[in-house]
C-alpha cells in the first residue's frame, strides 16, 4: 500500500515538470504577440501621419507641383444646386405624406470643371429629383442614412455629368417634415 502514494507523488512531479515548459511557452507567445501589436500600431500611426510611404511627394504637392495651375495651388470650386422640396414615399400606406427640403452643393476640383457643369445643372437636378422622390423618411434618419444619401447622390450626379467629375456632394440642409 505504501507504493501507491509514491507513484502518485511521482506523477504529480512529472505534471509539474510539464506545466513549467508549457507556461514558459505561453509567456513567450504572449510577449511575442504584444511586441507585434505595439510594432504594428507604431507602424500604422507612422503611416497615418503621412511620414511613411510618400518619398518626398508630400513636399512637392504642398508646393504646388504636378500641374496645379498658374498659382501653384488648385482652387476647389463649389456649385450650389437649387433648393429642392420633395414629397417622400410613405413608410406605411396609411402614413401621412412627408416632405424633405434639401440644399446641396457640388465640390469640383477647379474652375474648368465648373464651366462644364453649369450648363448641365438641369440634368443633375432631374437625376436627383427622380431618385429622392423614391426615398422614405426612414431612409434619411441618422448619420448612416445621410452618408448613404451622399454616396448615392454623388454616383448619380457623376453619371449625369459624364465626362465631367464631381469630387463630392455636400449636404447643406436636410429637413424632413
């Protein structure tokens, strides 16, 4: 009977010996992961700050290089779209009609594009009216809804103005009543 306890204690010693290398391996893996996370975060921050990967191009762009115009700087131009008052599609058939009042501005990269866009504004307004009349009031709620609206309007405006290109559609006012 005395032999059984000795074997049990010997088994515990082996388990303790196996646990020590496993815990060291876990510690080594955790340290390696922590080092990778810190290094990756530092590299990401370095890239986001614009210090990495531009190879001197940032200085040239800031000084106005690469065809930026006679003054060396591109002049962004904003074109206002006429204010639109739209009736929205009802969320439910029994709902009262809701209206949206929308004011937009188109961001263009320079005055040359503005000359191309101004004569085509009726086409832009038509494309916007057709799309926005199908919207529901729930489509315009929250920042996600407005972001989706901006993206869809930009796509439709660029289709209407092709080959001219609008850089962004800016929402000045969106009122739903």
